[in-house]
C-alpha cells in the first residue's frame, strides 16, 4: 500500500507519530509539503526563509523523496492519490482556526472517497481540549492551568527515527519553485549568520542549552546574556518536539538534582506555550479580537510615522531600538525586550497590539500564531491572565535593570557605543560634553525620544481607566 505523509509543522523524523504510522502500516511512503496560499496567516518573510531551509534539510534526510506543492491542499491531495493510488493519508494536528477548518474538510472529503485518514498530536504536551477547570471549561489563568497539566503529566517518551522507511522515489519538484527565499533585495544575511534551521540544528540547540541550563531562572531576563534556549523557531516549525524537551529536561534533573529549579522554570515557559495553544483553540478570534470585551472600542491611534519609527528602531529609547534592530537583523528578539517594545507600542504610542502583532508575524523566525497573539494580548492588558493595565514598562528603568552595563544596547545600537553605562539608557540626559565625547549628536546621529514616557504613561492610564469595568470575556 501507499501512504501520503503530509508534513506541516512537524518538520522532523524523530518523535513524528504520523511518519511512524506510515511505517507501521508497512506502506510505501510519499512525503509531501504543501505551501497553502489562502487564509489570513500566511508565513511572514522571516518564517518563509526558515521554512525553505528547514524543508531542504528534511528533504535531504528523506533521500530527496519529498513532493512540494503550492495551493489548495484538497485538489492537490486528490490528484496525488489518483496518480499514486495511495490509500491512506496521515498527518500531525495543527491548531489555528483556519488550519482546523481545512483539516476537517479534507478529512471528511477523503474519508468519503474511501481513503484512510489518521491524525496525531505531535506539537503539544496536552491536547487543548484535554485540560479543563473544575467547571469543565477552559482555563483563562496560567497558574491553575499549568498546575492541572503537571498533575496529570504522564508524557509519552518520544519516538525514535523510524527504521525501514520505504520512501517512494520520483519526486522532481524543485523546492526553490515555492519562492520562499527573499531575492530582491536579499535581506536574509543576518538570519543566515544566526541560525541553522532543521532537525539537526534543533538537536544541537537543545544539547547546547542543557549544558548551560544552570542559572536559567536567574539569568533568562538579561538580554545580553545567552541564558535562554533559542529553541523557539525550531519549536514553531516542529523540528523538535515538546515531548523531546520534556524528557531531556527530566533526565537532566535526575542526573543533577541541583538543576531542578532552573529546569522546572524552563518547563513552565513551555507551559506558557501550551497555555497559548489552549487559548487559541478555545478562542479562535485570539489573533484578531481582544479577549476582554471592554477593549473592543479602545481608541487606538493611527500614526504611520510612529509605527515606522518603532519598527525601524528609531524611537530614541535605546533598549527599544536595540530590540527592534535585533529583530530586523536576526529574526529574533529576547523575551524581556519583546515585553518592553510591545508595552511601548501599545501604551506609550497607543498603537494597536494588532499592528505590533503583524510586524512580529512578518519579521520573527519563531512567529507562532498562538504564542504571538496570546503574548500581544497579555502585554496590551486585554488577554487572558493579562498584565494589569496600569503596568506600563518604563523603558529607561527596564533597561537599567536588565541591561545595567548597556551591553545589549551597544550590540545593536552602535552609535551609542562610547556612551557610559550611567547614560546608555537615557542619552538625552547626558551633558553636552559627555555626548560630544561619545561622538553623539542627538537628533542627528541618534534620535531624541519620540515621546516623553511619563506624559505618555499618564495619557495611557487615563484612557485605560475610562474603559468599562466589566472583566467578562
Ligand atoms: C509581544 C510578544 C510576542 C511574542 N511572540 C512570540 C512568537 O511569535 N513565537 C514564540 O514562540 N514566542 C513568542 N513570544 C514568547 C517569547 O518571547 C519567546 O517564545 C522566547 O523569547 C523565545 O526564546 P527562547 O526559545 O530562547 O525561550 P526560552 O526561555 O528558552 O523558552 C523555551 C520555549 O518556551 C516557549 N515560551 C517561552 N516564553 C513564552 C511565552 N511568554 N509565551 C509562550 N511561549 C513561550 C517558547 O516556545 C520557547 O522557545 C512572544 C512574547 C512577547 C512578549
């Protein structure tokens, strides 16, 4: 028999239940990837770059047997089934609302034609519908959600690479035809310098992180340090599974009990990922509409100029400019800095969280619909378990606390390189002599702050205080 293995966000051979199923069936395997070009959340530029390289790696691991397609998956699958006489299609599940709708429709159509369809969980530790509160509803607060997950955690051990894969040869389509790479201009050099997409790169990242996990809990908030795992883009495309992380981390705890706090803290971040998927599944409008109703008519400003300064890292607040430039150059931004730049956009500039979400979607290599929308709503104060509205990050104090020597700022904002640490987060307060000595001319070599943070904070708080009080969602 022949079985189509439809790869989507599971671009790996290890711990891949759909692939295992095809092997279990002793089928000739037809591995495929379809670049779907309908629906509102097409991969952004940075994700497309990643996807190209990840598919290239996966195809090599599968002896160049992958078939690549572009378009509506149903007619593509039907035509392939006709050509190959395949009798089964298997895939691992995905959780975006449009993705669920596509998969449901395809399952129904294929089964109606007598094709066997089977889907699996490979992306999450827990299916979003498995975890419920005592009222049988979904959770809107992280801590009890994660407690419930941990109480029932018996995570299956990850599956090995299947032995004896019978891959059907004869794929001819050139990956380049999907047009995933930027050409004119080729803006991806920073991404190439920073990342190694693919399953091998993901496993190396995990091994490297495990060797330096001591101190994660303490150091993960300091953007100049390499304290976090940098696994997010690998997780986004499923080049490594959360089950693999879970077991690798627990093995480490057994070997070195002293690492327990750091390791559990890391797993709770994986818990935030699970929580974001839980929310997206139960609230399919999460990427577009505020979870809290009272934010529905928030008076967001329209200001293209302000949005441009923010996205180009020209706000005049060094920590923000460093973050936005790190993002542009590498397709990544440290989590602490993501929170600071997001707070600045929605609270200091009063630009909508959806605009920030869209920019991140296009520029992040780890762009992930669940994590991105849940995180933006969290910062804006309109999401589940959201940061309280009065929490407005002060970009100077945040910089001084989490980048005390200005190391991170200097890495990404080299025009401030010679400024001393006491002014690195507030260059406009440095004396004319200091600025001159550091080769800085404000308004020329580096911008003045685009807004006065204190005034902007008061303006935001006034608006937030006028919102209807109801907290119902
Ligand atoms: C405004 C904003 C937007 C974000 N957009 C995304 C996004 O599109 N994709 C994305 O993967 N993460 C997003 N995050 C969450 C977080 O910033 C990144 O997951 C993290 O910085 C990735 O780095 P890491 O892999 O080194 O993290 P680690 O600290 O090593 O964490 C391990 C993994 O846990 C998960 N994780 C960590 N923090 C969070 C979080 N707050 N919410 C959900 N999952 C988390 C990620 O999968 C991450 O790879 C966003 C955060 C904010 C504030």
